[in-house]
């Protein structure tokens, strides 16, 4: 059986790390990964054995999330883990879709993690999987989607040489990196997660979401890295966004059973 860890990247939310509170409530083993200067603040709320300190030398740009995610993956690899979960720090709950009523009802994180990993283990070519956001889950009639972007709550294969690149839209870029190797990504729609609206909480990446110059820089980096995909841009609520709907259609690899 493969070894797997659960990690929460967190920034400036020692008193509102919702994911850690949820996992702790359900008895799930996990680590919170925080910048070294915030270790003391988090230790006031969580036991030291729950915390992993990210040295400042590991943060390579002022948009710190790609560096943080890369640090976590390398840390997980150093622990001898074959896979790991990275879960954003603002997850309030998980839900499962009932077979009969077709409605989502709350469930334990363990059920989500275990069921998804059992599915992944049936196939030889899945290297990234994610859970649907509760705001969009009801629009799906299938239990999972193939070769889509995975973000926020993700299960990541280790030791494949892939890491997050600086100053990109890191979840989109990492999903594309996986797909460009011929491997598959899976978005599970049988489960969903619930989180506060973007930018509604202090801490995390809220400040960066509100800076259009950084958003434009990210988009330009994506267009440079993925010229062959001819990434287009539109605006949503006045902010620039890449048009991703047509990107995923370019990848048609199928699942391969072990």
C-alpha cells in the first residue's frame, strides 16, 4: 500500500485555519506548513508536532504559493511518501452525493480521502486528482471528470519531477504539466468541499487576488509557457482571467487499469 501524507499550506490564519480544525475534529493526521516567522503564532493554536516550518529561503517570489506547494511536495517526498494531499486552509466541510436523492450531504474527510485514493490506485496513469468545489458540484451528473484542472483539495503523486512554477497560475499550470506528460488528472464530482468565498477572509492569498498587476503577470507567464495552447483572456468582475474551457479539450488520454 502506498504511503500518503496530508498537508495544509497556511499563511496568516493561525486563528482561522478552518481545514486544520475540521481534520482535527475528525481525527485525521495532518501537518500545517507555515512560514518560519509565523511558526510561533500557529504554535499557540496547534501542537508543535502538527507544524512544519517553511524556511524563508524556500520562498522564491512575492507570490509565495508556488514555492510553498513545491516545498510541501519535496518535504513529503523526503518522508518516503508516494502521494500526498495538499488542502487549502479554508475548507469548512466535505460532502458526498447521495445515489438516490442526488443531493450532497456532509461526510467525513476520511471517507473522501480513502474513497478517492482507492479509485486512483486502480489505475497506472493518474498523477493528480482533486475534489469539486461545492459551488459547482450540482452542475455535474457524473462521478468524476477526466483531464481537468485540479485545485484547492488535491491528491498529488510524488517523485515524478513536477513542481509548481513561480509567478504562474499555479494550479492551472501544474495540471497542464501533468497532462502534457501524457498522464491523467481526475476531478471527483461524487464529493465536494465547501469554503468561504474568495477574498472574504484575511490572510492566505487574499492580498494577491486583489492586485491586477500580479494577475496580468501570471497570465503572461502562462501564455509564454503554453504558447501551443493559444491561451485566451477575458474579464470577470473587472479582473483578467484566462479562458480555460477550451484548454482541457486538447487532452484526450484515457485511464489505464493496472
